[in-house]
């Protein structure tokens, strides 16, 4: 089965074929760095990290461009509230986003352009739209608007009638010909910092939000590229307007449009107005980073993901089962001299796993395959079938590595079920194992069996091998 992706524009599953053989270009709408990142931001970045890793595992070279919107109405507004220069505030929050991404080991983009570094390209695109009759400058002002009426296909991305598309965030403005029209260039206001404005043929001002991504995507990926991605909340107005102005300029633009679902909190939409926004800083710690990655990446990317108090504990339990099997298998296979002989092919996925991933990145089905392989692997070890266990071990490693949720990987050491708690538990269990060993040496089997039964009763499984005893948490 070849990769199928749900294209938001056509509202259908389509077979994904790169426009250039062996290469994929992805443009991802990155953050507007006006405030600290929340879980929704992190989920969106993680979704496209999963897609990128799967494409690369399939032998493709991926160029992923993720922009930073560092000039915006809200950036200017919030900089006043925090008594910072606008560029100082933007950089402050850009660093918080970058830190959040790296702590979840979301791979850095191929390039991460800032809006303010691409003003010339935006001006050139606006001029082209004016020349083609799809934009107009308001007389006596530097304001420039895209003319929605000039583009008959306006609304094609969200499959709405053009007359119904009015961006509520676009404030009424003098000189706007149609309420559907949206800003390409905004006149500088006396109340705004002078260094937040640029000279242009239209006058002093700054770009509108939508024109930024149209200009940057084309600059780095060309006028036609494979995938444009972002959160579902960006479909309208941002992506609809992007598509309209880019197509009106003569660009074929994105071949696929992908939109990830949002994050709810206890069944409610996460929003500032409801006061239920979950900031990354409220949740992420060094010890739960892997569990947070597992949770945020556990749902099908187009579905809503609901956050509640129990989700990270559930994720840690799932990861602990994987960790226990990998440790147990590595130990058993090493004792039989098989560990070094296993060919760890990073692309040796079970067929069902590949099918799930190629089915519009069906992560829940892929995780089900992963955990089934863990169960089969444990059964193989129980039944003394080392060669079958070796195959299970290799498959599990391949799956957790491509999803980047390998709890034994060096990057995640110290993350997972509370490291301090596990260390304390290890000390306690080892003390009981030592008592059991003394009893066995004294042939006091009643005591040794009692200790083993006590540990089994609380979920601690003992495995005796030549000269040593190992413990693990049962499934």
C-alpha cells in the first residue's frame, strides 16, 4: 500500500506521490511568537515531525520549512503589555517555542525563516497581485488589500461560497471595497514603533499575516510544492487567503493541504476566553517529556485530542511496557549470544504497521501493532523461543525508533515513569531479591517462594538466570 493522505482541499484521501522523484517539500505554518506555547502548538509541530520521519523512513529526502511570524498586531500589542521592544518579545517567545520542540525531540526544520527577513519577497508578491488586478491600494493610504471578488475560486480550500467568507479578525477599514477583502500591506500607525515598519512602493508599513506565508513558501520551495500543513484553526482565514492570493499570482502552490486536529481540555475546546489553555510550561518536565510526546502523537492527526489529568500516566504505563520488554529481550538474547547477531534494519516494520502508517498516518492502529509485538515478544521469551523473540525485538525497535518513542534511547534517558521513584523501587526490590537469594542458598524455599509471591502480587516479575536474578514490572 502506498501512502494515502487526506487532502483538505479536495476533502478526500489521495495517493501521495512526490512532485520531484525522491524529494518532498513541506511548508508548515509555524508559530506567531506573541506569547508562550500551549499544547496545541506542540501537537501541530509533532504531527508533522511524525510525517517527516515516516517519509524519510520510506526513502525520501524531506525539506521542511517552518516559518516564524515575528511581526503581527498581537506581537506589537503584547510587547506594550510586557514593556518590551516588539522584536525583544518576539525573540523571547521564539526561544520558548524552540526549547519546547527540542525537549520533545521534534527535529529542527530544514530552514526556519522569519517573516521580518523576507519583507522584500512579500512586497514583490503584492506588486504582482496589483499588476494582475487582484489587489488594490487605498487612495491616500499605504493600505493594500486583496480583492476577493477578482478571484472566482475564493473559498475553494474550505469549500464555502465566496459570499460567506468574511474574516472577523479583519477590522473594518476605510477604503476597503468588499468586507471579504483582506490586508496585504498595512499602513504604519503613529501609535506603533517606527522600527516595526518598512518602506515600500505603497508607503511606510508592514505586511499582512497571510502574504507572509505565501511569499516564504514560494521562496524556499518553489511555486509548486508537495504539502502545506498547519492546525485546523488556520484553515480559514489564513490558509484560504494564502491559497487565493498565491493562485491569483499564478502559482500552482501546494499539491496537498494537511490540517491537524486541535487539543481539547476535559472535553472543552482549549481557549483563552474559557481560561483553560494548557501551556507547555504547565505540563512539560524533564521526567515526563517522553510521555508527553507519546500522548500528543497517539491520536490520528486529524482527530481532536482531549487532555485530562490521567493521559500522561496512561502514556507512561504504555512506555514502561515497551521499556520492560526491550530490556528483558536484550538481556535474554545477550545471554544466548544472539543480541550481536540481530540485523537491526530500521525499515523492517511489520506489514500491519506499514499499512497503518500509509493509511493517512493512522498512529492509533500503528501503536496497536507495536504493543501486539511487545506482547508476542514477551510470550516468545516465556516460551523459550529466542529466535522468534529476536524478530520481535528488531520489529519493536524499528517501530519505536521511527515514532521516536524508544524509551531505551539515549535522548530519553531520565524521562518516563518518575526516575526517582523507579530508582527507589529498584533499591527496594534488589534488597528483597538479596534476601530471597540468601534463603535459597540456605535451602529455605518456603521463605524464597514467599518473597517471590509477594513481589508478584504487586506486579514485580522475577527472572532467574545463571548466577543472577532480574526484575521487571509486569504488563
